[in-house]
C-alpha cells in the first residue's frame, strides 16, 4: 500500500510540474530492454574516433561556424574507452580559423539510419554557461513541410540547457517538425532534473520510437510519451553535438563565465531494434 501511495503522489507531483514547466525527475516505469536487440553501437574502445561510423554533422570542412562557436574535427577524441568532445577557446584560432571557442558535432548518417527502436547515450554533460550539448535524431525529411513529422522529425533525446545557477542539473527534450521556417512546429521543451551531478557523473538518456509515438527516458525511467506532430515513419540517424550560444562564431555569453574549456564525455551510443 505504501509503495502504491508513494507512486501515486510522485505521479501527481510530476504531472503538476509538467503543467507548469517546473523541472522534475523522471519517475515513470522502467524500460523493458527484453523487447529489443542491439542493432548498432559504438563503445569507443579504439584509440581514435571511428570515422567509418561517424561523420561531421554538417561540418565537412576543417572549420565550420556553428552559432557562437566553430566546429573542428580535432575537438573529438577517444581515450580510455570514452569519446570526448571538448569545447576550448583558442586565442590564435585552430587550423587557420579565427579566435574563438572550438567544439564539434558528429552523426551516424553513413553507418546507421533506422526506423523505430530504442536509442541511448551514456554521458557526462559539459559545464559552462552557453555550452549546449545534445543527443538527438534527425533526417533530411525534417525539412519537408507537407505532412508534419511523418516525413521526419528532429527528436531531441536530451539537450543540456545553458548551465547557470538558475537551472542546475537540468536537461530538456523536444520535437521539431515541418522544417525551420514559417511552417515550423515544436512540442515545447520538456524539462527534467537529473539526480546527482550530471557534469561529473554518467547518466543515460534514451528514446523509444515506434508507430504509436515516442517515449523518453532518463536512466531507464520514463520521463514522458507523445505522438506530437505525427510520428516519423522514415529512417533517422543519431547525432552527438556541442554548441556555443551566440551567432557568427561569437558567443552570446562573452567569455562563458570564465570557462576556457569544457568536456562532453560519452561512454557509449547504442541503437536497438525490436525483436
């Protein structure tokens, strides 16, 4: 009886927080992994990034301006079974680029595009105001404005909010459909707290996607479900990215509150299909 009452009150609190946009912990049921089989994984066990599995996410050249930072392939390294995407300020630039904060984004476009299943990342979030890490799914059909999300949706499994004292230990999840112009629609970020210190401790972030909708998870616990926009019916690829808030390579937060470098550390990325 006590457990049932506790679960009931936790559900009421979670619903209240969701209605009023207050970050709360993921307290839903645990995901049943027995329903899935592994279809793709990178455990980062080599000595460098496996570029047969990963591509630069819209960053094919040496330096690509991305919001308030610059993406450069050298910022992604593998060591001791972990991927690190570092964000660092280079006063003299990097590889002929301008002074600024350098970081990176990478995707599985050339090695995995999958329709339906479960997708998960285990990672430590990077610290620093205006430093924005994410694990998400995407496809070219997102730009199609004719049929909602059925032609493809941007599925933000997690985004670490710009880290500051007002929103510590918080991540958000979102869905975007119908491109990024006037027809664009989004679910509206769902914000959740992560137990412990996600900037020094590993946590998992996942999404289950099937014909009925999407279910988001933090550490294997359901945060919420939705079929917003009409569920994507096409293959999508996974993305790991770190961005700096701002535009044209200039951060909106000036010197990012004095942080010269920060690390997004990823233990693994896995995709599962239904058995």
